[in-house]
C-alpha cells in the first residue's frame, strides 16, 4: 500500500510542478496551430548471414546429431519508424521491428499468427513528447531507456521521463515498468471458442493488474556540459516484485564522462556500483545483501586513414553462492567492446555473447580489446580486432585457468553511398580457456577446441 501511495504521489507531484511552471510563465506567446505536417520516415534494414563450425568448444557429437555441430542462418530485419511533429512543441514517435526473421524458419506467406513459422513483429517504441514552458519536457510511452553507462539498464520499456534544461545542461527524473509476463493481466490469451485465429487481451480487465507484482525502475540523472566534456551522474533504482516472496531492491549509482584528450582522440569513462537486498533470496530463505561494481574505459583515435579503439570493461562476480552478501553485478549485456563474440555483436546480436553468459553464471568478467582500421579509400575500411576475457569470480568454474577466451576478428566494410548503404564481411577466431569451456560446453566441460565464425551483413539506413 505504501508503495502504491508513493508512486501516485510522485506522479501528482510531477503534474503539479509542470502546471506551476506553465502558470508562472505568463509571458509565453499563445500557440497557433498550423496545418499538421506529414510524419518523417526512417528505416534500418539488415540482411545478415553467419556460419560457425560449432556451437561450443566441445567436439563431442551432440545429442541432436542429425542437425550436426555447425551453426548457420540467413536473417532479415526491418525497423521502420515514423515521427510526427504537428507543432514544434509536440513529437510523437512509433518504431516497429520486423525480425529477426530467419529464412529457414519464418514463412513470409504464413497467415496464421499462432503458427511457429509466422513472421516476427514487435513494437519497440510508441511515445509522445511535449515541450512545456520553462524549458521543461515530458516524454511518456514505450521508449528505449538506458543508464549513462548502459551496463545496468539498456532496453525498451514503458516509462515516463520529465526533464528541465538550461545552458546545455539537463536534469531528468524517470519512472518505468519492466514487463511481467507471469502475472495475470499483462499478456493475451486465446478467446474462448476460437483458439487459432482470435486473441482477446486479458488486460482489458484492468483490475487484474497491480503495482504489487511488477518491476519498477526509477532514476534521477543530470547531463552536465563542462566545456568540451560531458559528465552524467545518475542514481538508478529497481524494485522487483515479480516474485513477491523474493522482493528485490537495488540501487545503481553510476556516472559517465566523455571528452577530448587531444585532437582526434576521445576518452569515455564509466563507473557504477550496486547495493541492495533480496528478501528470502539466500539459503534457508535468509535475506541476501548485494554489493557489486562495474566500470569501463574507452579510447577512440581517428587519424585518417588509420582509426583505432581500445576498450577495457569489468563487472564483478560471486565466488560464494551461499554468502549472505552477493557481489555479482546485474549486467545489461551491452558494452563498448569491439569484439563480436566475447561481447555483443554490433552487426547482429546473437544473444549468447560470452559476457552475458558469464553474467548469468554470476562469474563476473574483465574484457580488454583493441580494434585498428585502415581506410585505403574513404568508402572502404579494413579492420582487425583482438580481445581477451577472463572471469572475475571462478566459483564453480575451473579456477586454475580464469580465461574465458581470446578472440581475433578480421574484416572489411564498404560504404558505396556513405552511411546509407554498407556491406561488411568478417571472420572470427575464438580460442577458449578452461573457464570459458566450463561456461559454454554442454557435454565435455574440459575440452577447449576453437570456434571459427564467418559472417556478412548488408545494411540500408536512412
């Protein structure tokens, strides 16, 4: 009850503040509604193909031997977006995502939405933004939200963000909800009588929804201009009651700073910590404390025709799963690393990058990598990337060798028409350590055979 009252009080306070600002700004000229302009259209279109000699570091014949050990697919993804600005003070945004659709699985002619081979479609963004008098701004709806480091929160959620700006600075307050697909009233169910073609949203019964069984994210952040540098301190919080018996409260203070070190040299710094508790989260239903950290350093150098990037990232893990204080950082899965398998593949996310695997195993990770590119032409870049990752807390892994893997990438990107059209081809080699084999292998946890990967992408973006 107290939690619900606090949420509504926060919302009423935000509305009251906006009204007060509007009333105080009596000098604002009246708004004249012009003819509503047409929306602007944007598009991100990708074709992607990948072949990999094995799904793990073990050459033992898999149980589903008829499919072989190799991994490969063709995929098409389309992200069309519309942005309406009826007047300069109002913006409405809609962004859809069609895919990732695999040519071998998703049938373009499938009309039955309940079939497994139907084309994938999702709404990523649906929000409205209103710029109020007094340099205040309110944006609400489904939108892409991230903390300044992007190492804690990095996803699309339903959220409301209020901010005030002055002289290149901005202070923002945020509250949002992470979807709960378990509790009633949050998804859809087949309508009674027709189980194949019609769906009735059960959230039409609004009384089935409650703040008591949801995950709420809230934050306060400041974007500060300090000369040529930008500094963003913030505090993010999570109250997770998706499992009401094991309520989680987490605070994530963090900061990001970026700016030039020298001509054509840019430095980015990230630091974050997490503190909180999980009720009944330990052995014998004891409460568990949380104390964890994460950080990142990134250096970009652009000395055309040579470009270089160096990145170091770390987040903590937990060696003692039964400890009353846990040290594994709740990690979003995103970093500034240039690697394609040790971290998120920026060409096409595979959703099994090794930093996410390490985070799920509560092992933590340190990852260092360097990327060098050479541009023989303005439209062509030949690049090479090398990276090495290790666990921070071996725990059940092989503590004799903390190495997850060493990665080497070679590739070329061609942009015949600038950023509108690009083609990328890359080859990857991944040599595991003992801890990496423990994390990934399904049968023989000790075998450390390398993985080789080849991938290509065609992207149209405007």
